[in-house]
C-alpha cells in the first residue's frame, strides 16, 4: 500500500456515486487512488455495494411503495393521525377544518 497523499482525508461523499458508476473518469480515478490506501473508505465502499445488491432485488412496486412512504408531504410522519371516530367515518362526513372549541365546552363539536 502507498502512503496517504496530502489533501482530502476521505472520499465518503463520493462513494455512493462511485459504486453506482456515476462519477466521471477523473473523479473515479481520485476515488480509486484513495481506496488503495484507505481501509475505512474501502469498508464503506463494500457496505454500499451490498446495499446496491440488495436494492436490485426490489420490485418496481416495492420501490414505488418506499418512495411514497418517504416522499415529502406523503410520509406517515407528516400525515396527521386520525382519531378512531375519524378513521371509521368517510372523509366526506368529516369537517374540512376542525371547529373552534369554546373554553370549557365538553360537547362533541360534530353534533
């Protein structure tokens, strides 16, 4: 192995594109050279390669489902949770906006 050259310490930010084969030849050459002496980045490259292999087993429907799960505005973390009553009634029967509750009111605002 050669000694580490002066310059950037690691190429971790480029490794994903490197594994995908999406770097230009100059950038890929820089990563190749770095990998000759950096065991840490070689280990990360190996992990990313395993992820790429596992992703290749996903069906188109799996990818679409995952994309919908994490897409902005559609993920479970961003959807308000429904109360049991709201979950069992059709959306057309629920008010578009919650009614303003008056202080001390204990009655159901939908009645």
